[in-house]
């Protein structure tokens, strides 16, 4: 038995990461590059993706940034062809583009009598276009890039698609119904794709991060004086390990494991929770 299969070597592989101008996905791009992959960083914000690509190159890796709108199929198809010309056909697609919007978020966790007449943004005030934006960004924003890049994978052994789901896919969090529903759709879509592509050499899996403290969400989790917000208190009380995850230490292992064609060769259609026990805890 080869005991070194978990040491994922992606040398010679071409990895495409969407949403790579963001905090988590730029880190995923670096992880893949450090494992030897040639990485295409896609983001609507080209400047952000380019800056991270330059950081990878400075580390000795191979990376190139591309401006891409994951909700526009024509653009995605054009970018896919450009990546193929620049780096080669795609072996790994990490669908990381996603996010939420205040327009699809309620002000309060629980609806109370009087909220309709008051100035509170309740469920009844959610903006239709905001809900559509959040759902489309997370679900359609995974579907379209998959159409564009999986076409380069079919019939080639050892290709992988990795989607980014969320704890919301298991149990919806309060206040963010559109994001929760969209991530549930991503998890279901992961299973569907895994079956659909099972005969043509493509494995499809996902990770579902729990609560990680990053620069992006620090203002939501901590007050200006550094004390935790009430929502942070609830999160940590519902996380058996009693802390936030460390994105630079505790996400990369699952990513590299699922992309390892030796260690995970018989794994497809799964979503791995990385959540400190949050999804397992009933509250009592």
C-alpha cells in the first residue's frame, strides 16, 4: 500500500478557480499552485485576481488571471478557450464564485407582529432582484463555468470538479434565505454532476466550510473593540469545538484530499463539512 498518496501532486495539471479575487478562493488558488498545478484565476475583478496571480508567480508557481463573469456563458466559453491556449486543457475546476447580498437578507432573525408596518426589512420586504442575484451567483455561477470547462475534461481520466457549498446547505441560517437555498442547490448539483459525469472520467465533490474568521467577515463577527458580536456568541455556542476555523490551515487538507486521484479515486458526489462539529450538534 502506498502510504504517500495523500501528498497530492498536481504537477502538469491545469486548475481553474472562479471567484479567485476573493479571500478564500485566492487562497485555494495558492494551495493548488503549491501542489504543482498551473492555475487560472478567474474573477469579475481582474485587478484582484491579477494581484493574487502575481503573488503565486512570486512564490515560483505558474498562474494567470482572467476577467470573467460567471453568469455570462459566452464570456465563460471565451475564457475557457483562452485558458486552454495559455495553460492547456482544464483538469480541475474549483467553482468558488459566490456570496450574499443585503438585498436578500432580513433585518431580524424572527418575524414579529408589527414588522410589516414598521421600518424593519422583513421576509415580506425582500427584494426579488436581490434574491435572484444571490441564487444566480451561487448556483448559476457554478453551472455555467462547469459547462464551459467540463467540456475540456470529458473522456480524460483524472479530472475533477470541486464546488464550494456551505453549512447553510445542511441547516439554513437565520436572515439569509436566498444564500441558504442557493448553497443547498449547490450541494444537490454536486451530486447530480457526479452521477452525470461518472462514465467519462470526472469526479465531482464539494466542501462545506463552517465558520471561518477572515478579513472579509471580521466586522460581522467582532465589534470595533474586538469583543464578539451577539451572532458570534451564537455561532461559537453551536460549534462543539468552540472556535472559528483557520482558513489557511483547515480548508486546504480537504481540498487536496478530494483532488487526489489516488487517495480519493472512489469518492464522488460527496460534500465534506469542515465546521468544527456545527452540523452534528443539536444544541443540547
